[in-house]
């Protein structure tokens, strides 16, 4: 095993690949994406395990918990805030302050019902309020209420100003108001503070969720879909195509008929029909989010195997006439063994190329389908983010669409560079 | 196994192909015996059925469009003998291969009857090391342990005179030259100690010096391992050098057979004689004269003439030649020949040298 790895590392193809800086960078990017995807997957797994066995509550470790399905759906700040610490327009800053004051106000207005301790009820409601790691300051309720009333009066005076943009006194007053509002809450420090900055780094969406966390979390969804679809479709296509070519006769007729029929239908229409078929079934259940991707897998695998099937069928048609296949038969191996151990390994390069093409195609199709409302329904994905941002773009808010597109762009570009470099490195016709 | 006893008997072998234009009989009623330790050469020009005969014995013809006639018998004489840990699942005695089932063929191929192909460049799987390929064959046919198989693979490579076999088994076919690949093919064919080795033009694709080395190697291995060799070629020089007995084929039929000396010194069939006369040779005896050739071409198998298939090219043709095909009967020499008017007198020229 080790000598095999050493041999592979020192092989001519590997050396050629390493000389290509772009390819190595692309490989590093893909490795990073894969690591993030695996990380998110394992955090979700750990969480489910901890919840069911009580073994370890992941939520107590903020750094581990930072990227998970739960966090991707959590509200972390004001709505539609731009990223990079850019201040929004004064009106929006005022709205954000008002939203927080209103949240507190709702809690203070609560009344005791039927012998309940009113103060305890209010305290419980206040404890519920959180924007990511930002929580209501831990102070006695009365003190907090007095402070809140003072800030509210301060807000009312500013809100009376007819034109915040032109009033020279308004901006310093707004800054004071924001500071006073912030005093009602405890800003997290240390790791939690860093995480809060990370969450707000690309701004927030229409529900105040972190765009950064959503975009990074979507890596998992993309890689999940890409890997499952590319592996299943490539293997399915390779096996069907190889079997058809190798055994010929009715097997071949059937395979060719199947893919000709399937490929005569437009891909997107077929995908749409399949996804609609699954609507309302178990796979559409909000309580079982882990099943929600299954319709996408099935739909894409059913259409994507055609490409590799055609190519590998053609290659096996060629290979089975070569003498080493006959020689293998002459050694006494059965036809199935010759197909799997001798013919198929000789199509590995085609499988690799098809795998990388399908991986990208699956990710892009997921985005397209989600955008059309046929893909990921509940949860997070780049496609859903782009769909959400259609209304934001009209208002001049580009953070969400920008983040989703940039994350996807980097992955797709890296994969294209990598497959190109692999082709160059392994192509025996370009030795040297 | 004692020499002289047949290991392979072919009786009335006919191989037919279904084509769009009808059924074509590529090999018609071929019979011969192959004894242990013997080299039988099958000679003839392109398309005369040499390769189809060999592939019929291995049952390598595509089942989709070809079949062996019901009368065809290919009998492998399975005698118990000591083998290196062979997985012996074949019953002793005569085993009929022409209509045998797939499992029987899987045990016979490679283990009992092995084959070397014409094109060494494409006969090895390019994605696996030669060690892997030798190991695979040994794993399939023997009970040897992993280490035992490796030792045997190295031993086989040494036997076929490959330098540094311990390093070479880690190499891929593309790292080897044509001659070395053919040596590996021979090692692959012989690693399970088969009784019969079918060599289908094993030297045609190699250059002349390598051809000689490979032939010497095969002759040496035959002597050491006692393997019977069925040697298919159109190179009569190689036949003179290498074969014990010769089978001359024309248009899918055996037209003459016999020991190599008799075939070269006293060819009975006009075709055999013409074939021998067309070998160019060194020396000034033939200087200035054009090389002897055989007029005409081989008749199409789709549209064979009714009588002797060689009749329209034959210098000794008479009327009755085209009426009815002659049978393969003992000629003036006592050896079987398929001709009404065979040559009686010995041929003057010596057997051809190595070419």
C-alpha cells in the first residue's frame, strides 16, 4: 500500500500534475470545500447523536457548533444588513434599532395569567430573545425596563426628524441611540464575539439569517448532491454501457433503447416531472429533512447516467476486440470476470472525466432546480439563496446572490481546472 | 506424460460463420492428432483457416455468428499428472471440447490448453503490471499461496529469459519492448503448465532477430516442459526450423500432412510444392530468374468451386479435378494428400533456411 502510494507520487503523471501550479491550487480549493462539507456533515451527526444519547451537547462548544443545519437557519442580526461591516443607510439603522426595542417591548408588555409570577414570565421571554450570540443583558427586570424606556424616548425624538439624511444633528444622535440600544444587550466576547463577526461578515438575509453561514453550509449540500449523483450515475452508466457493449445482443438493444428513449426527453422537463412526483411523499416531510434531497438524487441519477453510458459503451466496443481481452478469455476467465477485471479498468480514465463533469453538472442542476422551486425545498442551498435574492436584487441588495454565486463559481472553476490538468497529466499522447 | 501419446485429437472439425450472404464454412472437416512434446505446424496462406482452427480448439470464436458443426470432435486427453498445486477439477480421460459447457472450458483454457497471440503489443492488459497478470492466472488455476504465486511468477519470467524478473514484475506492459512482451505472453501461457500451447503466429509482429530468439526460447521450453505446441504460421522457414509435423491447409481444408522432412523433401500436393518453390533463397542458383509465384488467388469461401479448391490455380489440373473434390487419402508417399495427381518425385531444393 505504502509503496504503491510512493510509486504513484513519483509517477510521471503525478510529477507533471505537481508542476501545474493552477491545478495544485484548484486541488487545494476542492480539498478545502470537501473538508468543510465533511465538517458540517459530522457536526450534524454529532448533534443528532448528542440529542439522542445525551453524550455530548455540541451546542456548548460554539466553535464546533458554528456550522450546522440549525445555525444555517438561525437569526443572527438585523434584516438585510450588508456585510464587511458596512453601515446601512440611516433609515435602515433606525429600523434595526426599532426592531430590537420592539422585541424587548413585547416582553415587557406581557401580563400574568392565572396566578403566574409576572416578573418570571417576563424574564423567561427576555431570555428567549437572541440575535446569534447577542442576548439581552443579564440585569434585574425593573432596571432593564427603566433603561429601555429611556432609549425608547431617545428613539422617538430621532424618529420625529423628517429627513435623517440631511439633518446634521441626526447622525451623532443615531450613533448615541445605537450605543444605548447595544447597552441593553450583552455583546459576546472572545470566541463567541469572533463567531458573531464571522456570521455578520457577509451580511444577513430577509429573515436576519447569516449569509456567510448559509453560503458555507450550502457547500455541504452541493458536495452531497455532487458526490452522490456523480458516483451513482457514472457507475450506473459505466456498468450498463459496458455490459451492453460486451455482451451485445438483447442486452445491448435494451441499453441503447433505454438511453435513446431517456435522452429524447429534455433533461429539465424530466427532472421537473420526477421532482413533482415526489412532492407530498415521505421525501417532502419537514420532519425528515435528511430525506429531502432524495428526489433530487433520483431525478439526476436517472438522467445523468446517459453520458457516461454512451462513452463507455463505445470504448468497451473497441476494447473487447483487442487481443488482451481474448487473451484473458484464453487464460480461462469467465466473461463477466473479463468484463469487470479487464475491460472496465481500461475505461477508468473515461470514468474519472465523466465523474468530474457530472459532479459539476449536478451542482449546477441543483441550483437551477432550486431556483425554479423544484429542488431543495426546506433548508439551505445556493439555489435557494439565489431564489430568495431575486426580490432583494430589485432593492439593490446584492450580498446574498453575490455570496452564493461566488462560492459556487470557485468550486466549479476549481473542478474544471482540475479535470483539465488531470487530462493533461494522464494523457499518454502528451508525454514529457 | 510419455511422448507420442496424443493429448489432443481433432476429428472432423468444421467451423461455420453466419454472414449476411449465408453460412460460410471457414474450416471444413479438419482432423489431426497432437502428441505430447510434439510441435505441429499449421501452414497456409492468409484466410485458409489456420487461425479459425486454433480459435475453435480454444472455443474463442464469437458465439453470436459462428458455430462448430455437430460432427466436430475436439478431444483433450486428460491424463493425471503432477502439477504445481493445480486446482484439478477436470475428470481424467477424454474430454470433448467442441460442445463442452462454459465451466469445463474455463478449466481447460489456460490450465490445459494455453494460447499465445500474434500481436504482443496488445496482448497484455495495459492497466495492470505484468506481475499482477501472472498472479491473476495463477490464482485462477492453482492453489498456490500469495508468496508461492509470486515466486512462480518470478520463476516463469526467468524461464523466458527476462533479466531482473524481481523488478520486472512491477512494470507495466508499455515499459517493455515487443520481444519482451511476447516473452511475458509465453510466461503467462505456460505458468499453469498446460499440456498444449497454441501459438498463433507468435513471431509475425517481431523483427527477425527477436523472432529467432523467441523461437529458440519456445523450442527450449518445449524440451524442458514437454508441452505440445501447435504452431500456426505462414512462414515456411520457421516451420523447417521448428516443427516436427506439418499440416498444410488451403481454403479451410487440410490438403497434405506429414513429418516436416517429408513435406519439404517430397511434397505431394501441387500447392505444397508451389508454396515451397515460392520461397526466395540466398545463393546464385536463382539469380536473374523471377521468383516463382502461384497464379491466381484463393477462392472466396462464399463461392467455392465444386471440385478441387486448388484446381483453377493448379499446373497439373485435368478434367476430373473440377468435377469432384478429391478426398484426403494416402498418396504415393503413404502420407495423406488431397489430390488426384500428386507428385511422386522428391523435390530438388533443400528446405528453406531461417527467415
